[in-house]
C-alpha cells in the first residue's frame, strides 16, 4: 500500500518549480553545448586541442570548486537571491563568451559561467524543499532529474545544429533567452531572510528519517562512478567490439539520457508513494543487475546485449537520484539546505571525475592493449566486461551503504 497521501500542487508551486526546472536545464545545457564546438574553436583561434579543451575544463573545474561555497552562500544571504545572482552571472558570462576575441577570453568567460552554474546546481535542490508540498518533494526531485537528463541529451544535439547554421558564437548566445526566462520565474519565489550560519559545521548531523548525510553523499559518489562506465567505455565497445558507425553509436549512447528523462518524474512519484528508502534500494538493485549483465553479455548478443541492460541501469540510476536526493534534503535543517545541496553536487561531480579515470584505467587493463582503437573486438569486449564488473561491485557497495543507513525505515 502507498505510504503517503499526495497533496495538491498549487499554482504558486507550479511557477516556482518551473523556475527551478529552467535553472537546472540551463546548467545542464551549459555543461554540454560547448563540447561539440571544440573542433570549430580550434580552427577559429588557430589553437591546438590541448588549449581548446580548457573551454570545457574551465567550466567543470569552476563548478566542482564552487558548488559547495555557493550552497553555503545561499544559506547565509538567502537561497533565492543567490540563485538569481547565479542565473544573471551565467547569462552575462554566456554573452561575454559569444563576444570573445581570443581563446583566453573565452576560457575566462567559461570559468565565470561555471561559477554561475555552481549556484544553479547547489540551490535548485535546496529550494525544492520549500517550493513543493511536503508530500510532493520526491516528484519535484524527479522533475529536476528529468530536466537535467534532457539538458544533457539536448546540449550536443542543439550545439551541432547551431554550429552548422550560425557558427560557434551561437553556442554562447543560445542560453541567454533561457536565462531570462529563469530569472523571471525564479523571481516569483518568496524572498527569504538570510539565515545566520552556525559556527560549528558538526551541526550537520545526525540526520533524520531515510539515509544519513555521509551515506547519502557516498551513494551519490558511487552511482556517479558507475554511470561514467557507460560514457567512457560505451563508445569504444560500440565501435570496437560491435562495429557500429558513428551515427548508430550516437543513437545507442542517446538511450541512456532518454531513459533517464522518461523515468525521472515517475521515479519521483514512486518515492512520494512508497518511501525514499525502499525506492533507493530498488534503484540500486536495478543498477547492479544492469551492470552485471553488461559484465557477462557475450558479443553474440549484439547491440541489444548492450542497450537493454543500459536501459535497466539508467532507469535504476534515475530512481536512485530521486530517492537519495529526497531523503538527504528531507533530513537537512532549514538553515543548512543550501550547504547540503552543494555537498550533493560536489559528491556527484567528484564521482564523475573519479569514475572517468577509474573506469578508463580498468577498461585498458582488462583489454590488455594500450590503444583500444586498434584492438580486436574480443580485446575490447574483455575490457568492457572488466569495467562493468567493477561497476557492479560499486553499485552493490552503494546498496550496502544505503541498507546500513536505512535499516528499519521505509
């Protein structure tokens, strides 16, 4: 039987959630829309790839370094105000990037854009708790997960269209209308009083209800590592082991973000109805099952042997994100929500960075070759199995952490 009765969503809540979803979409687009333009930027500025890649790295490093301070700043000065400032900063930096006369200017603009995105990432989750009815927080978290996945999938596709039709500067003009919409919608949130931040950070725990803070952050980090296996290893497996061309590789890779987008909102509703602890364990079980099939699937299964387990794993990830974020934010004291949301963003980013390095290293070790681009299909498949075997262990470890923290709860 469902564990809660869902409260109706008011028109005020709808506007607030629309603003937060727009802010989340803006940050997700900013992370991916510039990647597709790197070859064009190298040509436009006459720069080697090692220099041009800083257009991407400057953004990611700024987000990772500043997401926690941004959350803490929101707790101090008011989360709505800092989010509005982050949106304005993001939009201003986008315009400066579009006008960049040199590569150094563009890299600096991307770093400033990343600082704005850090505010967006840290404070959207924090504001959900006060914008959504208490029994609808899971659905709101699922909505943000859906929007984030859509932005991740849309970024490269939209970037490619803009690049082909209007040139690289259009990649940085494009977010400005969305930033303007986000400013209007977020501006409708009620003004908060800045909460004085206690001097002792130890007041972050203990936590109430579903996982504790430490276990929630650990789950976020571990599942982010797992997801990176599909992003790092997937293209090599689809090309080297299954022999797909670039177009079909793109279609197969798009299955993950598409599934996350479709599952996000239903996952949030399941969390509201059945409890975060129960749905967190179900999502982690689905992730472990999908990874284990990918670790065991023979080449004879072809593309379906990769895509179907990927769908199961990604659906589980969407459920984990909705449940874990809901549980962690529900346990946060009101004056600490910005900081806790920043910690969630930091753990997710660290997991992605660590996963990229770890999964890549295990893939190479398992394949037994230095260059997978010229390896045999069998060698590439062996590397894939090794990477997803590790991913299975990480998903099981996340399940152990979650079960230890939620024993006796829903």
